[in-house]
């Protein structure tokens, strides 16, 4: 039932067809960039770039390793952004397990940007800090329109080497484990990423090195503040109602008692 | 974000603010008889500050509350309340700064008053529960310019205000510059201050406007004056001091 994508970094050739396919399918404009001396481009995720291949150069005992990894929303099961989003613009789809974002429900508070353990969401480019304008720019939606019609996401479709595969999450985990077993012979650090992290990611990775080498957090965790915020809110609402009810009752009781006293005084 | 929306947010913040100043002013000069007997309790600048901050706090509180109450968030969609929240804070900062520069003594007294606590105050607070539930008024020990209950409220305004300003400034200006963890706990602390301040604000409003023991409280904040009898019964020590000064 739960769908996922598996990215096998050892099969990626860094062609960035997935980036282009993503832009094409979602009708996102190209970003004007300058050459920074690397094939990596654009330099960062943005409101118009929802997925990006990160290029890493690793010096492994004198030999150069050129590592590619695809960065986008990881579609966590226990998603911090869904926990903190005050307007319900970010939601977890109960059927597929993806984290969906509805831009027309966003207030632009930017909590998702600061709470995301993978640092994925980005604000609109023309956002004004002083006035607090601008919304969350948008993020990978797992090609929800395609997937719900039984087609694989655009990036998986475009991948020429089969580095990105789409399917049932359970199948992909099995596949990924097998691939890791094969890789272990040559790459002792090979691992499957996303199986248990944050309740299970819907973007799985087969890494040949430790995740931190690819700029992924080793142990991504739900921020403690993200867990406490919903609790805090309900506590606050409760306390507010209690304070209001308490002080109103006190006022009413006081008035009743004072009227009674007055009556007694008159009688005496 | 359209410019139009920014403008709307700006006016939504600035109209009530200017309105509250003009309102206080108009009432003071046209509807209040300056010869009306009574003791001056709140000066005109103090009252103006009170009503300006009241309006700003209502606007800030409402635009914050809709993010706070689960399910009300949809009101904030497209971020128009965020603009109001920001602009109100900027006006608030300017108003507070101007007031501090112009009436420094008032401000310092206010702070000093809030942080001065004596053993008597605790005794008053112990007796206050019965008092606010309509108990015997004469049992309460005579008070200075403000009673310990009001002192708590002043303390809350200072402490919560400081928390609001500091965490809010970090969230507005240092977003992205500080570690995400700092931002996260700023959101949390801002909310805690909102809970404490909000609950106390409810108590403050109901006590000031509705409670039968505080019968002249609201009027004194509008006209500035309280009757001699009210001053004697509620702020005995302060009344003595004032009458000595005048004599």
C-alpha cells in the first residue's frame, strides 16, 4: 500500500535528468545560476527546484570518489513539518504515506523550514523578512497526480540507469537490503537508509558510504520542540478557558454575595 | 505576495492604533468634565499608552491565537495575519520607546513597583481569594498605589513582554542565521509566554471591567479619576500619601 522510491546511489551517473523531469512535470522555471566550479547545479534547493543531485568529492586513500545523491523531501512517516504546520497545509497522506503540501493553505510561517530534520523546505524567493510575506515555496510532492493514477514519479521515469526505482515500500526495502548485501563485498560501509528513520521514510537510499558522506544526517530525529508544540497548544487552550471560566465565576459569585450582604444590611 | 495585501495589513494595524489614541484624546477633552471630583490616578499619557497597547495586544493576540488554536489556522492562510502581526510589533516598539524616552520616570517607577515585594503582599494574596469571591472588604490590609494582584499583572507584562520581544526578534531577524534548534525553542518559549500572558490578560480584563469589587477600575482607566471613597477602600496607603502631598 505505502509507496516509496529507492535511490541506489551506486547506479547514479549524475546526469540530472530527474531534476529536469521534475521541473518539466511541475512546470517550474529554470534558476539562473553562475558557474561555481562544479557540475553541481543549481547550487541549492529552492522554491523552483524541488529535487537536486548533490555532487560530492571524496578522497579515499589517494583515489578520488565522485559521489552523487538525490536530495528532496524524504516523506517521513513521523514528519516534523506536519506536526508544526499551524494551518494544515502540510499533511501526511494516509494511503500512500507521502507528505503533501497545499500552497493555497500555507500561511508562510516557515516553521516547516526550521523544523525539518533534513532541511528541505525553502521559502519563496521574493519573501520579505521584515513584513513576513511569502509562503513556503513548495517541495517534492512525490508526483501525487501521477502516482495516484498508477504512474511512477517523473524523476523515476526519467532516470536512464535505474538508480531511482518506484514501487511498494516493502518490496523496495527487500530489494534495497539485497543490494546492500551485494555492495558490502566492495563497500564495507554500504547501508540502506530510510527504513526506520523517523518512523520510516518514503524516500529510501542505498548508500555505499556512511550517510553523512552524502550530506545526510546519520540519525535524523524529530525535534523535541516539534513533539511538544501540539501538547503545548492544547494545554494553552485548556488553561485559557479555565482562566476565563474561573474569573467569570468569581465575578458572578462576588456579585451575588455582595447583593446578599447589602440586603442583610438593609434589614438590620 | 501582492503589494495590495501588504498595504491592507499595514492599514489594519495602523487604523486601530491611531483610533485608540484619538479616542482617548477625544474622550478626555470633550466628554470628561475636568472639574469632576475625584483623585487623579492615571495621567493622560499613561491612559493613552494603556489603550494603544490594549489595541495592539488584541491585534497581536488574535493574529497569534489563530496559529495557536488547532483548527483555526485556516484563517491565517496566505499570510495576511502575519503582516498585521509584524506591523503591530513595529508600532508597539516605537510607542514603547517613545513613551520610555518621554516619561522615563513613569516607566522606571512601573518596573521598580513590579519588582518590589514585601511580606505584607503575600499576606494580601492569601486573603485575596475570599476578597475576589465577594468576601469582606474591610479585612483587606490597606494598599499602596497598586495591590499585589495588580503587581503580579505588571510583572507579567514586563516578563512576558521581554520574552515576546526577544524570541520574536530572533524568529523575525535571525531566521536562518541561528541554529534551527534555537528557532524551535524560540517558537516554544513565545507560545509559553502567550499562554501565561493570555491567561493573565483574560483575568485582567474581567477583573477590571466586570468584577463588582473593582467597580471604578475601568472608568479610572478612561477618565483617569477615582472617587475618594474608592481610593480609601482600595488604596488606603496611597490615598494617605496623596492627601498629605496636597495638604
